[in-house]
C-alpha cells in the first residue's frame, strides 16, 4: 500500500465547528481513518479527527492562498513595512 498523505493525528485543543457532509464523503473519511490508524500503528481514529489536518494540508498546498496570506500578513506587520 502507498503511504497516505496524512501522518499521525496530533491531539490539540479543538474549536467546535458543525459541518454537514455528503454520506459518500463520510464513508470515505471512516475508511481513511481505518487505513491511517493501521498504517501508523494507532488505535481507532474518529473520522472527525481527520478533517482539521486534511483542511490544513489542503490550505498549505494552495499557492494562491499562501501568497494572499503572506501579502496580508506583511501589509499588517509593522516590521515589514
């Protein structure tokens, strides 16, 4: 099996957010959680624990978002301007 894109899931203080997902996406999250737990030798992983690192990974990979974020940060940061 190829290595999954997500690594071990960090246990951080959460911020509660309610999201509705299509049933097919939920089924895929359940399966992904099962495979990730097996791959990393972890116990069962709740599918809800996958959503934050998946979203973070998605945003990290979005170059346009990163450029815009850097641009906004540097225009607000007094040390850069």
